[in-house]
C-alpha cells in the first residue's frame, strides 16, 4: 500500500451505498428488516461501477472505507488500477480485519495499487 498518489488520472467517486433502484421497491418493511436490507443493498463501489458511463480499465476508485472482498473483486474484474481510501479507524480494522487483509491481497495479486491516506 502506498500513501502517495497523482490525482490527474481517470477516477470514480461520489457514490453511496444504496438499495437496488431500478423497479425494486424500498418499502418501509424492507428497510427495517436488516437481513433483507443488506441483501438488497449495493456498496458504493459497486454502485459507482454499475453507473459508470465510460470504460473503467486503468481508472481509479476513491472509497470512504477499505473495500470489502466483493467490491475488490468487482473493481479488479473491470480493470480498475488504483484504489484510494482513508486510514480506517481502529474499530473498523478490528471488525473487518480478515476481510480487509483478503481484499488487499486480492488487489496486490491483480496488480491494483492501493493508496491509503
């Protein structure tokens, strides 16, 4: 992981976690049922990739937190070459350390640069 990064490359950003939106109802019942809500929610990284309007090969993904393994896999699959996120809180690291280690390992194996600020 590196802490330096040139911000003049193509990049994805400014997306949020969200319920599947195309024709799927986000009813109060679904929103208040944690298991259902989690199954229907896309992480911000997947939302950004899904709504991209240009090829993503070689692009940069900016995240508010380290990527989970599923978002890492999606980023790798579409050819993202740089992923940036802020230093996670100690609580985040304690809760997600195994997932974080595996996603960073996946990025390393795929030649994706991880930048932490």
